[in-house]
C-alpha cells in the first residue's frame, strides 16, 4: 500500500515515522544559522544627575550596562534631549584634564586652578550604551567643578524690639554657597545649638541654617553667636570669623510689622521636615497667624494634623505631596499688619519604567508603550528612539516644559497621552530601543524598552535579470532580501555551489535596517561562466530564491559535478551544468543508452528526473552531453549512489498483559544499508543502549533520570535487529515504546503501545486508535533542502512520514 493513501490496514497498534538524511542536515543548518537571543542595552549603573568636584580632589563618573551583544559605552556632551535636541558631541580624552577609561568611566583628575576649563569642567554629559539592537542614553549628568578657595562665613547682627523674634543668619560667600551647609551655632562661650524641626526653648536652629531667637530681651543682646559650617566637597569645617550680636532697638514709638520678605518660594523633598519662620520687626510685638490658601477662616489649629504653628513658625514634620500649595502668614499689632505669601513646592525623586520592557510585534501590527512614572512633578516628558527624540511625533514635548497630546490622529507614531506612545503598522525601521525621559526642576529619570520584530519570512527586494553577452567585460549579479531575522544569502550555479575561481568574487553587507545585499562580481567573463545562477535568502522563518541565466557566447562547456546521493523510493533531479551560448541540445545517457528509456525517467530544461529511485537499476554513472552548431560538443559524467533507508517490520506487544507477566518485542530491519544504529524510547525518553538493563532496585533512579521504570532491558544480537524485554510487567510500564533506526539515508521510527490490564492508558502516553491510518505529508519546508545538484521542488532522499497504528 502506498504511504498516505488513507486506506485501512490489518497492522495492529503501532506507528511509523521516517525522517531522512536531508531532514537531519536541515536541523543542523538551522542550529548553525540560529541567532543567539539578542538583547538591547540597559543600564546596570547609571550615573547620578549631579557630579560636584574640586580642583584638588577631582572625580570619577561610572557608567555600565548589559545587553547581548555586550553594549559599547561612550560619553557625549552638550546638545539636549528635551524636545527635539540631539545627544551631543562625542567626548574624547584630553590628557591631564579628562580621561575615558576602558571600563566606561569618565575621570576628571585634579587640576591647577589656572587649568580650569569651562567647556570641560562645567557642563552636561550623558552616558550612551549601544549594541546591534539599539541605543539608550542616560539622564543628564551635570558636572560642576569648583576651584577650592578659602572662605569665611560671617554672622549678621540683626536688630529687634524687646519681645520680638529675631533671625540670625550665617552668610556664606556665593562662590561656595551651594556646597556649604551650616551645621550648628555656638552661643559663646560654650552653649551649642543644633538644628531641629521644632523649638524647645528660646533658641531654635532651623533646618535651613538660620538661628531663631524668641522673645528677645536685654540679656539676649549681651550674648554673642558664631556659626559652624561644613564644605561637603572638601570635607572641611569652617567656623565664622566674627561673632554676631542682637541689636536691641529702643521702643520710643509704635512700629507696624515689617517683614524681612513678603513672598517666598520653598521647594521641599517628599517626607523631609519643613520649617518656615515668620519674623516681623514691630512694636508692640506682633501676633502671628498662618493659614492655607482657600482656608482663610481656619485658625492655626485647623490643620494641626499636617502642620504646627508655634511662635510664628510653620512646621511640617514630614511633608506630603498634598501639602504643596500657597500659605500665608499675617503679622499684626495695633499699628497695622503685613502678610508673607509662601509657595511650598513638594517634589519626589523620579523613577521611570517603560512597559512592556520587551515586546515582539509582527510587521504591520501595532505596538503600544506606556511610560510608568513614580515621583513628581512631571514637568517634561520626552520619547526617544535609539537615543534620539522621535521626530515628527504628534504631541511630542516641544521642550518648553509642557506636554502636548493630540496632533494628527492619523499619524503612524503618535502620543495617545503624555505617557502612552502608539505605533501603528510597525515597520522594520521601528525595531530598537525606546526611552521615556521625565524631568522637573529637581530631578530627571529615564526608562527603556525594546521593540522586537516577529519572524518574517525572507522576501527578495531586488533580483538580477537574465543577460546575454560577449566574453571579456565584467558583470555583476545582485540580490537583496529582507526578513526577520536577517536572512543569510548564498549563491548557486546550475544547482551547485559556485566553483572556485579567481575571477569570481562574492560580497554582501547588511543595511542599517537589517536588509542583506549580496553581489556576485565576475571579471573578464568567459563562456564557461555561463549558466543558471541562483540567489537564496534563508532564515529560520523561511526561504526565498531566484534563478536567471547568464549566457556568454562561446562553445559548449560542462562543469564538473560532485557525486550525488539519492535515496531509494524518492525522486532524483540532476541538472546538467552547461555553459556556452547558444546551445542546441543537451542529452543524458547511462551506460551508453540515451535517456529517457523507461517511464520513471524524463529530461527537460537540461535536467534529468528519475521518479521512485531504485537501487539496482538507477545507481551508476550518468553522462550529459551539450552540443552547439558546427559539431561543437562537451560532456561530463556524474556518479549517483543510491542509499536504501531502513525498513522495520511491524512490532506489537501482546494485547492481554497483566501485572507480573513477561513480555518482549523485537525491532527487525528487513532492508536498508548498513551500518544501522538502534535506539529505544518510552514516551519520548531514552530507555538505554544495547545490552543495558534497568534492574528493579534501580527503577526509581532510572525513572528520575529517564522516566523509564525498572526491569527493562535492551539487547542487540546482530547488525539488523534489537530487542526490548520486560522481566515483570507493572502498571508504570504502560506507554508508547519506540524503536528508532538510522543509517546514512534516513531515520526511521516505529512505535507500539504497551497497555497493562488495570490501566487503560498510561499517564502521558499518546492515545493510539487501532487500525487507523493517518497520513502525514512531508512538506518541503519540513523535509529540508535538496541534495547538491537537485532542482527546485526536488527533495532528494526524503521519505513521507506517516502513522500506522
């Protein structure tokens, strides 16, 4: 019966599956051509947003990342990533001033004050990671180098009326102010005052460094005060050179309250303590009242859950986002009043994640990316593709601090919201790394995601055409292909690899978007260079190929052909590799007999086809002869070897087996070329080699390793048979047992079901319906490529797989 006819057969429960040598070669080619799991670059150590250094100490900035392949680390300076800015110019080593290390670190060594360079020591840098997948950039890194200079804090001597509160300030020179903090106060000679969130007596050092003295008297005016400061870059502690005193003003006449400032803006980090004094110069001493905008009728205790007011000072123990807003302090006495307006800005460090972090989208489908942001406020949002702002993005931030949403609703890439990027009809150019950058006045953060393309079968974008030409000039044949993954290009001439030739060069390159372009360049063409050229683009997603002839005027020439392997029962296609032009005829012969001479043979387009190859009659030497006018002729002979795949006789277990019975099956190969290799499997797990025995005591261990129960032995007694035996059948022995035999031609599998009474079907065993034939056609893409010399559509050596229960 022919395989795959769908007819019933009297064979008992068993299955047969044949895999040819070509299929093994195809698996090997897939493994060889498979790409590793690439991964876009991500930061493992992203530099901080601010790097401060002194000329005496210098500083190093580390940056590292991971990816596959490992990303390259480089630095850029200048530019701007907000709005439509670019990532800046590449940073180079400047000897003695700035160094780039091999590990990606950026180092600023110590320098003399005269060597300070504004363009290097005071600027914005970015770390850039890149690999073949894409590019990501770090947050802005503000580098601020200061020349170490001596400074002297100075204590002011404020004035006030008896009973007033006064604020004593420690003045630090502007050139070091942002690096210096006031750590404590000294009331001479030995009373130390340290910062606190609330006052617990006459003196209250605020977290911002000022010293608040409450309800001043003549005694307070007799004290002197000094401040202590700390320079966080040099780690030096510097006390004030002078001592300040409170100047008590004579109360000769009433004075309406006078505030030191009437408007103030105070940024505060989430959960930090905030203390805001309201200090007025007034006689008589003023009364202070605080309230929040919109809550004018509230008294000081009205918001006691969130803040406290004591002696005119507003205090938050731990500020929240909801505390942001406008607050007012009214200082009043019998002569009048004055109001302080305070704007409290609360911010939290930003953290950004783009979701999903990695997605695979087929070409033509849509993709969505969401920018998930922790922290606030979000004043500016920018989307990047491979390190550059996405140009023409409808709704993209224009860099002015606001985020626009909307734009052309038909745009292919647009913002659905400030934090949602939509890509319609994904193209190859869209793959890569996407970033969302979020910034405010205090912080900046970025998150990245990778957009991958789904597998796309190769397609030929450009194909060379048939040409006819005289000998002498040069000629170039070109093919270009696209697909995902990037396909591999190869060339053939009349079905065989291009013969070695100093005049023939093959070159190819991959474009930025993954298209592969391949050329065959032939210099000083000769008649023997003619023939049917074929370019083939192949990847794990599929195969595409194109053939066209190159005709070179000249006498016939037949190139040498390597020996060809055929598989019995399959079709064989051999193309005569003839060159020269024009050719009047091509004739095939075997043993001096012109072909075809039987029904299984046919000759067309220089190609000999033999259906249902037979070992006895079809193995041997074949000769093709090409003839042109004026009795010019050329011929070559090729040897065909026919391999016979294994053929296994049906195997079956007894149908009425009980626990404790013995059983054995034999796998006998009645035909097929030697040597043969045997393997047994149970439910897909190896049972063991020839002569191997699973003893009952080792059954548990054996099951753990191979999922095969104990007391199973396998023996091979000769070159063409193998036996599997079970000494004492148990329920766990139930399942599908497969004998797999291979030789140079094919791999053949035959499966039989062992069913033990008391267990209708073994766990994990595939059910087999007795006496049912299920054909499984061997599709070209499954069977693998043809042998060298085979023609399009031919799959030399493949045997259709089928199941015969």
